[in-house]
C-alpha cells in the first residue's frame, strides 16, 4: 500500500512556522525503514497496512509531543500484490510523457 500523508501541529512557533514539529514526524518515517519520500506537501510511504499505519501513528505522536492538537491528512492507494509502486507509478507517467 502507498500512503501520502501530511501532519501539522495545531500550534506554531514564534515565527508562525511548523517545521520543527513536522521534521520530527519525517524523522519517524525515515527511521522506520519503509520506502518513503517527502515533498513540499506530503510524505509518501510504502509498505504493508499494519506497518504503514503504525508509522503514521508514531509520526502523529511525535507532533503531538509539541502540540496539544494535530491535523492529519491521509490518502491511501491499497493495491494488494503490488510493491515498489512508490517510484513505479511515477516512472509509468514519465514514460508516457516521453512518447
């Protein structure tokens, strides 16, 4: 399964930023050992249902450690029997763009 998710604390630092809290969530994902990537809006992670959801929960908990309120946006692509899709989906689009 592929999951794209975004976590943000309900509170910000003195400059209005949330980067410190979000960085802690991304650290959790990267240390999980699952295939992942982060872009300007989301972190994408690939794995089995239970392991991916456990990582999302730990990432939420990491943000909750610095904020009494956490926002989570999550989108999942559940396609049993398919792995390596984190990059394969993008490669299929790039291939068609070259045609």
